[in-house]
C-alpha cells in the first residue's frame, strides 16, 4: 500500500489547501528519503465511499472531539487512572467521507487524517508509520488504524 511507504509528521497545522499539503508531503519525502518517487497522491488507497480512522491522542475533555469523532472507550476515557496532568489518553474514531463519493486517494486520505488530529496532542507519537492492511468492519464501515511512532 502506498501509504505504508510514506513519511509524514503530524502537527497542529490545519491545512485548507490540498495543493499546499501535497507540496509539503513531497518536500518531506525528499528530506527523509531524498526522493518523492514513492508518493503517489492520486493513487486510490481505499475503495470505499466512507470509512473510519482510529488513532491515539491526549485530550483534556470531550470538547476537543470534532463533530465526526467519537471515543472508542467513552465510558472509561476520563477516569482518573487514565489522566496525566489533566490530559487523558484516548482512542479516537473519526468518520470520513470521500469527496467523490466513491473512494479515497492517498492525498485525500492523508489530508483528512492529518486535519482530524491537528487539534489534539499526540505526545511524541507524531510520525506516520502507515495504516492497517486488513480493515475491520465496525458499525458497517471499514475501520483503519493510523499507526504513529516517535
């Protein structure tokens, strides 16, 4: 899968332009790999009109969740045992819809995945390490885990 060979660092910057985001990915590939040949922004990476992504983040409360997000374990998410200086480590699930109503290109998927996480603290796990090859179907939609490392 194209995405599992792509280097990217999630940040707090929210992108409004896919063109700007694409150029940043190209520049990042060149900085890390000395080439951008593995980045294929128009390649279809998920042939579904909708899917869910799951990722880990630190949040202060549920107000940081976007309208299309839920917590995987909402019941225990804000327990004191899960707290570190007022921040709670949670698993977030986001519902994404393809712009064309049919599938996700590498660029659209990474663009939307990045912006979903931009308003949350990721700790030192900001480096994109790819996605699951085998998707689980949860609530009728494919679920893709976003793997991040430090």
